[in-house]
């Protein structure tokens, strides 16, 4: 037993040393390496909980929750972040846990803060497979990838410069189960739009862990410019029916299944309040009343920036429901 533990320690140390040598001429996100550590949320599942602000020069674009799953033979990664440097730092953290090959990388949706870290894993293993919603692949191929690279560069004052878009090629379908060693990842897709038209939630079968992407967030209100309130509410309801104990939101703290109902509550209160008032008043007049309904969320990051836009978007969506 002692010999096998020693062999594993030596192997893991060699992997870290190898990464450090390799990283000398590759840009990494030093704060992610120094200040953010993987949290083991289940026997085989780890998450690096990121900060919750918008991408900027200080956080260098790191503001999501990258995850990885260590199985008997291989490792899978979910949402490795918004730049090659962030991806390399996620990779370095993985190498402190295991030296098993990283063979699969999964993307929850098209927004680049979740998947532009793919580059690091292509550098690590040329045969790695990248999985996503077919519409995500289509949108990224048709210009969204370059738009997101430009957006991240602009917002971080070029802190993410040098990132190349490694667009997924493996398409996912609702209910599809992908083997990762001795575990399975199950894809949950809502027809039409939820947070976007490209969302996939990933259930780690048997581990009772759900990665929601931005369909669900915790202590963080996110933009809904590409999404649907009705679809997002449905996504939350689908997630609430799953046999999971741990929820990894797109942004914000990891939590219990209650995280799903909290965000469902926010979405429902905003949208249903707007639907009730839209015949009586204009969108700009609704905000005080919606704020009363959503008072429990006033301290969430992004509330002040997004609530007004969410009201306007809800008005438009409610009007479209009439046709």
C-alpha cells in the first residue's frame, strides 16, 4: 500500500514539474493558481469557484466555475474559462490531483467566458474531444467565437490576448449519456432558448452533481440578452426534478438543490410581475413594483446593472407570447 501511494505521489509531482517547465513560455493566470483551489464536491468531482464580477483587467476574465471529473481511466473538464491562460491554470490544478489523461471537455453554452479556455487542453492533448450543443458549434463557427475573443480582450484590456478559439466538434442531444471512464455525464437540453439557444446542463450520474451553466446562477444576476425567461424558468424546473444534491451554477457559490429554486424564484418573480403589469404601464414604470417582488435578490451581484434590462426583455417576450 505504501509503495502504491509513493508511486502516485511521485507521478503527480512529475506531472506538476512537467507543467511548470511547459508553462514557462505559455501565459498562465497566476491569481487562479495562487488564490483559487479546487473544491472536491463529490467523490470524483472538483470545482474551482471563481469570482463573480464582470470580466476586467483585474480578474483577467476569470469569473466562472470550471469543473473537472476524475475517473478510473480519464478526466473530463466542464467550462474551462475565458482564455488560454485561465485554461492552463485549470490544467495545472488538475495535474496536482491526477496525472490521468484529459480526454473530454464539455461546454455549457456559447458565451466565451465559459469555453475559450479550451485551447489549453488542445495543447495538452491533441486528441482531446470537445462537446457542445449543436447550435453552440454553429454559432461559434459563424462568428460568435471571434466576437467573444474580441469582447474578452476589450473588457480585460488585452489580458486575454493570445487566446485562440478551439470550437467544439462533438454534438450533444438531450438525454445523451457520455462515458467518462467508469462514470457517465448526462446532457440535459431545453428545446428552444433558455439562457441562450445553446445551453446544456450536465448531470454527473451517480455523483448527484449538476453543472447548470448560466441557466442557473447563485448570488449573481446575469445578462439575458440572448435568452428567454420562459425557457429559463423551464430549465430550472427540469433541473429541480433531477436526483442531484450538489449544484454548480454558471456563476456564484456551489450549493445544494436550493440554488435551483432560488434562481427559479428570481426569474419567475420578474417575468410574472411584468406580465401582470404590462397592460397598465410602460416598462420604465414597472421597476419599483418589480423591485418589491424581487427584494430578496437586491444584494446579488449584477442586480442593479441587469434588473432594468430584464424588465424590458420580459415585456418583449410577454408580447411575443401573444402571437
